C-alpha cells in the first residue's frame, strides 16, 4: 500500500462475527428445514465465509448442515483473459444437489459474473430446488441481473476501489477494508 492510499475499515474484527451470525440467522429464517439446506462456498473467500456460517448455524441450532466448495475457474466468461498462472482449485461437493435448497456463498458481490459462473457449475452436481446467494459485502456495479438474498453489508464503491476481506485463518485477523 502506498503512502497516499487511503484505507477505510468497513467491518472491524469485533463486528465480523456479529455480521456472520446475522447472515446465519437470516439463512435459517428463510430455510426452516435445515435438513434440505446446503451451503456452497465459492473458492477462496466464499469457502472461508461458508465455514463460518456453517459453524454459526451449528452453534445456534445444533445442526451440521451439508456443505461444499466450488471452484468456478473453468466456468468463467473471461477464462482466456486470466493469467496462465491462475491456479485451478478443487471442487468438493461429495453429494447430489437434487431437490436441495442451496445457499451459494461469496465474500464480495461485484459485477455478478463470478456468481453466474458458480450457478453454471452447480448444475453439474444436480438440480437444486432453489439457489440463494449470501455475500459478506455487496459493492454494486452489477453487469448481470444478480441480487444477493443475504447481505452482510452494502458498501457503495467506485469501480477503482478495492474491497479487501481478511480472514483470521489466512490473514491473521478478520475484517473488511476499502482501499
């Protein structure tokens, strides 16, 4: 980060778990049968967020919700534009999504293109009854008609600004900053 670059805290470490618990509560309110609920995290940030939401649901309801992780690299509409060094991650969905209520989870919703790719990828694992979207940050600037069902925080941004989500497991602390 350069000396002139401003950094604004959007969600601090103390608020982070509260936001996750609120998202988990909202998911449970809209999906009363937790046995039909599946949480799928979009690699990488969405997977970390999915783990937190899954743990929050387990702590509140005592239910271990089915969950998995999806890599959308091969479903991207810009696959030929991304770096050849881009690492393809593994997808882990060891069960059918047929007739399940799937909550697709990502850390930041921006143009909607990642979510579109993830929805395409999900259908390789069955035909869900319903797909919902949960995001930690909705920053606007949609290029596709995609809207989150569960949002931690809406943050209007300029296109050039960067929303950085930090997770304790990777970054040593939880938080969201705008650069």
